[in-house]
């Protein structure tokens, strides 16, 4: 697996712990709605909900270690998750300020400040990756009969604990340097204020095609470089009391996404529909309505973005630029809202009572403006440069895309599997929220035209052995059904468009 493909695998695994954030956002959001002034002081129910949500946020580093270990394990086994917890616990215990003072024989006041921040998502991700590699390599090792009880998966926590000791020894000398670099990077962006937020947002969108935006997000959204924007925002009153939450500032790396996801992209969807060929309008309308609603309501943008990302790359570059501008405007005007999942209506409503949400309603007005900007800019650029957005493809492409696969997910999975060359051409099948993530043996066997005819919004080749097929929310269902197709099954009888 090449480096890019490996980072793709890490990015996919990061979605496992990130998927816990909506639970925290819902619990804390409802709690703040119940008691917007006392933040739990005036309502036992509000306090109950806020504390329950905080339990998730305050332990995100553990969730990253467990979730990444589980997500990157070859068979998604609980033993990998348990070992991830063990390895992470060993590292942060050995690198706690008290332990460092004792091990190095120095006064506690001389312990580098970096070790006070060793309990963070960066170290959690590192141990999760290492644990998964250990699990994938040694989970089927058989020991001598005298030690047979510790064979296989029972061996993994033991190996991981020793690996944790080794990692702790390295980080004892390397972590202060790494931490200093991360802090410097974060401070450099923070030092740019609203401009830095806009730059971050631009690259956030630009990295989506290759799925590496998760790595960038971790620097700004979590406690990798001391920014920790999402947990600090969701912490609300607690963050304000601790000085980690600043009204009008905390949330600046999130707020400007709301006008884009709730309004801008739906405006783009309307422009794509209006510029489609007359005979394709009905088909394009069904796609754009579903994708636009997902973007507005939940903040899931990939089904819409991938509909034009590869057909019209200049439009996607404009989208990235406009996203950066939106985040810059919101940050500079101190219009703040935050999210636990993404910048859709659900998170907007839940965050509105958060004490760190400042003039959040102005984001709605900003959104209306961006709806108009996206609509007119996209419509003008599409027509002026004759871009091949959905519904404007050449006739030979259109005729294929008009053919639909079976509505039954099991049959559709078989159709996708055949177009991908069958099980013999796939060494691994995975999925994230909107895309199949595949490791293939022979890329030349892949029939891209058939994949698109079946409904794929895009096909991304990463190196010689890694492939992503953009399906939208159906991706995880199709991946599961593909895995259920027996390897011995003959796919010759499966009809393709």
C-alpha cells in the first residue's frame, strides 16, 4: 500500500471515533436548550445531559486510540479496540509529568510543559495505528502449548503494552519537539486570526477528493496543537470558566461552514439543475434535491460535491475559495456557532443555546447571501465555459447514466462487484459515510463507465492499488452487501447496464 493509500485508511478509521461527536452534541445541545442561562445550575435534567455529553468530549483521546485501532484492524475485532486502550493507557501513564519526573530524576517543576498535554488525540491516533498494525500482523500467531492460552488475539494486548513502553521511551525525548512544532503551527494560524481560519477552510475543502481533510481537521478541531475548537465549543460554560472557551472566538474554525453547507451548496445544486439539458432535468432534479437536502439538514456535503468535483474541477476550486471566504467573514465578524457532526441545520439548532454561540443567527443571513452567490457564480461559469456538470454530459455518457441498477441493495452490490472485477480483484472492501474504499489487485480490470452507470458519482484512483467509489449514503450498505457475496459465486449471470 502506498503512502497516500495508507493515509486514506487512517482517514477512514478516524470516522469511527468522530462518529461519537453527534451524541455529545445532541446531549449537550438539548441541555443548553433546557437551561440556557444556568447551563445546568438551574435544572437537574440539563445538568444531567450536559455532563453526559461532556463525558464523551473529555475522553476523546481514548476514543481516538480505541476507534482507530478498531477501524484499521483487518477484521474490525474488539480485541484490537481493547489493545488500543491498553497501549494508550501505558503511554500516557509513563509520560505523565509525575512519571517523567521520577524516571528522569528531575524536579517536577523542571518537567517540560509538553508532558502536561500528553493526554491528547494525536497520541491516541498514533497508538491506535500502531495497535492495528500489531493486531493485523500477530493476531493469528500460535505460541507453544505451555503458553497456548495467550495465542492469537489474546496476545495483542500484551504486545501492545510492550510497544507502549517502547513508544513512551521515544516520546520522552521526541514529544517536546513534536509538541513544540504543532503548537507553533497552530499558533501561526491562530496568529492570522480570521485570515488563518479562512486559509484552513480553503484547504479543508481542497483535500476532500483524496480524503485527507481529516488529518487537517484534527489540528484545528481537536487538541493536537492546542486549538481544540470543537470540544472547547461544546464545553460551553465549563470552557468559559476554565478559560479555554472565548465568546466570539471559540468556534471560528466551524462557524463559516454553516452558510456553505446549509445555503451555498444547495444554491449550487439549483444552478446545476437549471443548466442541465431539458431531457435530463427530471433525473438531475432527483439527485440535486436529495444531495441538497442532505447538505442543508445534516451537513453531509460529499454527495453534492462529488457530483461536480470531477466533471467540472474549476467549479470545485471556486467552491473551496468561497468556503474560505465564508469562514473568514464569520470569524472576522464574530458570528459563531459550532457542531458535533457537521454544519447542518441540526447542529445549528442544537448549538444556538450554547453560551459560546455569538450572533449565530447572522450566519443564516450570511447563508442567504451565499446561496445567491453560489447560484449565480455556478450558473454563469457552467454556461460560459460549457462545463459538463450533471445533466450536461455528452450523449454517450448520458445514455449510460440513464440506466439504473437494481433497486435491491444485494443485487446492486453484485453489479458493483462485477464491475470491479469480482472478489478475486479486491483484497479489501471498506466504506466510510459516502464512499467505498477498496484495495484492488489490478486497476485495469475496473470498468469505470459501468460503475458510473450504476450510480457512482465519482471514481478516484489512488496509486496503483487503492480505489474509491463515491456512492453517497448508500456506500456502507453496498460495502456490507459486497462482503456478503460468497467468493465462490459466479457473477457471469449478473446483468450490467
